């Protein structure tokens, strides 16, 4: 993703800020009523807790079977059968991303879908990475 100066960025906070700004502009009320920004909530929030192996396992197990693989040709079934080997490595990778706040090269080519969710009169932005069949 490109930041405000047109330079590519892999920093999570910059990606979230840019996405928040984009969707705030997209959904801006025609009455010029300001939208509550989630950007400050992100920057002022407590540190993100590290991912547990149990969470990685659950994420793999709860994936639907029979789905087409993404560009990497990795199926959900392959992830399940290789869990003992890949769960520790994936968990370490996720935690490294959280610690450095930067996505490694290669993983930044993922198709991300940003979904706005409204809860209790405030806007929060949820980043969800989904495989897209292109």
C-alpha cells in the first residue's frame, strides 16, 4: 500500500491509518457530520497481545474445507494435516509482525478486504484478510 507521500509501506499502523482515512472519506455524511475516527483509538490503545499457538491452531481448524486455494496453492486441508509442523512457525511469524509492526516482503501481496463495522454509535475498522479467487 502507498502512504500519503506515494511511497510503498508495509507498516501496519500506516496501512490502518490510510485505510481508515479512505473509508472515512468514502462514507462521509453528506451533512458534513464528522465521523468518529478509529485512528486515535489504534495509536492510543494498549499494546497488542502476542498470538498464542492455540489461537493459530484454532484459526486453521475453523477454516472451511473444499475451498479453492489462493495464489500460493495452499489448501485448508494441507494446512490441517501439516499443523504440528507449521503452527509454531506461523505463530512466530504472526508475533514478529506484531512486534515490528511491519509485514514481511511477499506477505504484503495478500488481498485484503477492509470491512467497516458500526458498534454502539462508533466506527471501528476491522482488517480481515480473505483469499480472493482472481
